[in-house]
C-alpha cells in the first residue's frame, strides 16, 4: 500500500495556515473525533483560543483495515446532561476517508467540518475545510 508520510514540521505549518483561515469565523466550540482529531483539535483550540471542546469517540479502522464504524462510550448528546450547548461549532478530524464517521457525527452535530486530509477516491462526504487531497494512506506523526 502506498503511503504519504505527514511530518511534524508540515503539520505545525498547516495548523498556522488553517488558523488564519478559521480565525475570522469566530468558532466558539470544537467537537474532536477521537483519536485522529485530538492532536490537530488540541492545537486549534489553543491557537483559536477556544475553551469549549467536546470529544466523540469513534473508530472505523484497525491497523489500516476498515472495520465499520464503532461508537465507543456515550456521545455527549446522549448523556442526558442538560446545558450542553454547542454554539458556532467546528468538527475536527485528521482525515476524511470513507466519510462514514463524518456523516454520522454531522447527523447529530450540525456544524462545519475541518480535516487535514480529504481522501477523494473514497469519500461520500466532503469536509467544509481541508488542506490536502490524497489518494494514499496517510501516516500521521502521532500514530
């Protein structure tokens, strides 16, 4: 399988790039897809000065093999906790591959989506914001 190795220096440069694009949107909260969205989302939260961060634990790949979407734990919208309001949110993940994860999350959280990569060969979902198109498996530095 052909891979695209995404390096830390490139990632940090990309966070600066996307921060400049997203800052004028004045997002007030982030919804991070675990695990891929945790690292970019954490840096975006800091660079955009966003304190309200929710995490949704979803998994669709195990060792580069698609296993179907699994929801791990209870998403925040099913907890019964009142007062959880997402205003002007942005959903963050590392890559939009099959689009299954992002289709699922956007059925509950109506918000734009940012991914570092968009895998155009498979996607049935197109992120609102993305920095790179690819047809390869992306090896992220935090994996």
